[in-house]
C-alpha cells in the first residue's frame, strides 16, 4: 500500500503530478515553459486541480485494495468459533481426536467452556 502512486497530467498537458498513497506529492514534471507566462492564480488552479485529481485516483486504489478485506474479520471470527465451511473440511480431523463429540450431539450450555490446550 505504501508504494501505491497515481499520476495525473493537467488538461493543457503542461504539468504531470504524482502522489503517493497518503496523498503526499512525489513529483511534479513541467512539460512546457507555459507556466512562466501564467498568472499566479491560474498556475495555482492548474496545480491544485491536478493534485486533487491524483489524490482521488490514489484514494480509489487504496479503497479498492482495502475493500478486498471486507468481511474478513467476520470470516476469521466464525472460523475460530465454528460456523463456516471450514467446519466441514476439518470435521474428519476433529473426529480423530480422543473424546470428540459431533457438534449436533454436544450438550448446549449458556456458558463458555474452558480451554485446556
């Protein structure tokens, strides 16, 4: 994630800006000398628009990668406490354990059982 970047070239192709995953400016490359004749406010707008567009682009990349982990916490929780397709996969291994009792035959209690590792 730290190595993600996004580059945007201004509409007039005068400058390309590159930002990192946290929105930091990595580089600015001026392709023409047109900026020398621009009013300060005009140059500021070109730079601001380009930087904001690049930040939005890298933000989308970050969100896409983070989105892949959506629901992962719930899946891990269920796999540790039972209740996922992992139960079916692990059932033959659990059945080999001395004193194993299938889930549907266990006594239901309201308290959590102690783990004796």
